[in-house]
């Protein structure tokens, strides 16, 4: 066994590196899928930052410019 490992050391290192990168990619992908959705929206308009909760459905207007309206529905936001 030792003789085989000594002869194939480079191949073992490559396969170990490939396995480590694959495992890291799978863990990252799993974390991205299971990550919780944001609880609020951050809107920047005219240099001013406003936050709006995404758990309250409704139609809102920005404080800095009420003519800019958006709708929050089912945890998602869209401008109307």
C-alpha cells in the first residue's frame, strides 16, 4: 500500500483537492437555497435611505417622493 501511495501521490493530491472544492461548492449551494428571505426592503432615493417591512402587504409611496409607489405582496416588492 505504501509503495502505491508513493507512486500515486500527485494523483491523490489532485483527487483530494477536487473533492474538497466539490464539497465546498455543495455546502455553499445548500446554504444559498436554505437562507431566509429578507424581512425588509432597503430603498435609496435622492440620497435618502428608507426601509419598508416585507411582511405587511399593501401599496406604499416613498416619503421623499410619494409619486414613486410600490407594492409589497407575499414577501416580495415591485414598483408600480
